[in-house]
């Protein structure tokens, strides 16, 4: 494509399929997300937590993910409720960062100053 334009998808001719085999069409996407809202929000929470922690989600993060999904459900699955639950979660509060000089440290600590007089 030399013009730099993105081709439009023509859903009249061919419809993409989801991994589960369901055929996707614009009107059905909302229905699928509504039917599987907990599954969708759980996966999204795991991905957001992975990004927030800077590491993959582990088995011991599962309770925090479930609590965040529950908090989002109580607030009609608002994105702000999900982010607030992730930020207040134990894994996020207890996250560690890795520095080359001094190994792992809590992110709440200020980095040591190098060079100069103390």
C-alpha cells in the first residue's frame, strides 16, 4: 500500500472468527463482551497488573486480580474502579524494582545519590 491508507474491513463478505469459533460482527461484539464480562475484565485486569508491576502475573497475584474484578463489578465495570483496585492492591503496593548497583529494592524508597559529598 503506497498511499499509506488503511483498507476498510468489509464485514459483508467475510467475518473474522474468535478463538472460540464464534463469528465476529460489529453488532455481536457488545453481546459477547456482556455475556463474558467477568472473563473479559479478569483478563484485562491481569494485563494491567502485569504492566503496573513490570513483571508477569503469578499464581500468588490471583487473589488481587479477583478482588479488582469484584470491585469493578460493584461499580458497573468502570475502568476507573479497575485502576483504583489495581493501584491499591497488595502486589502493586509491595512491588520491587531492580537496579544494577544495589539489587532489588522497594519502589517507595528513594534511590541513593551517587557521587558528591554526603
